């Protein structure tokens, strides 16, 4: 399916019947939310429960999200939702272990009560994941030779002339393939993110997608 318009995924989330939008949202963000729980010291099962808590919270409050200079980007808003849900779950865990002499949960609560530097990591992880996700989507919808020409030159750094020779196509066709794939990648990423710019040179892992 060809990507739609900038921020269209976020704009579609308030419609709870839009299963495709929610599927994409979960596909993109579930591992990142799970990672927040694990970084906060949760066991896998608790981190999995955190994912469900956050998805419910997002579904219940997404209509209130209004991107502007005061409130910030969607990812910042989502991170705050995930962090707050994580703290709630950690408090429950602390309650369950009260009196056992285990102060680990209390320490985590103290460490994460204020501004969490993990937001920067969360943002960076999303950027990487969004690019890989977009690359998979685009790769599924272009000619294999077109993708190979793009991947080998734009990502792999191979010579345009050498790739053209090995693929038995004109050098101009290699440049055209790269341009078309880049445009599709840009649209696909913008479809799920507010402000990610494509920098292929920093995404060398994508050619393994």
C-alpha cells in the first residue's frame, strides 16, 4: 500500500475502528514500549503487561493529543504516557514486595520520578525502527532490481558504474532507481513520524532488511 500523507498514521489513531492504523502503530511502537519496561527493571511478563497498559492509555487519550510547540511531538507525548504507566506498574510491584527488604523497586522509582534521559534513547530507537519499517514496506513494492540498485549504491556505497554493469542496466537507470526509492522511503517515514529526515548513510543496516 502506497504511503498516504504526513502524520496520517497519527491522525488516524482516534478512529478505533481503523485496524490497519492500529496494527501499524503496534508494529512500530510495541518493542520500544516493552524496552522502557525492561530498562526500568521489569521482568518480561511485567514489561508485556506494560505494553498493554500503554496501548489502552493511548486509545483512551489519543483524541486529546494536539501537536504544537507547547505540547511537543507525538513521540514525546507517547514517551510520557509510557513512562507514567511504567511508574504506576513499578509502584504496584513495590507494594507487592513491601517488607521483603528488597529496595530495588524503590530505587527505580526514585531514579525515574523526574525527567527521564531514556527519552532521547527512545527517540533514537524509534528513528532506526521507522527507517527499517519503511524500508521493508518500500522493498515489497518495488522491482527487486530497483531495490538492489538503490541498496548497493545509496546504502552499500558501491560504485554506480559497477552496479550498473553487474545489473546490466544503464548508469542513468541506477540514479533513477535510487531517486525513486528515496522518495518512497521519505513518504513512508513521514507517514508515521512528525520530523524524521532520511539520512541513508546512517542506516547501513537496512540493506539486510
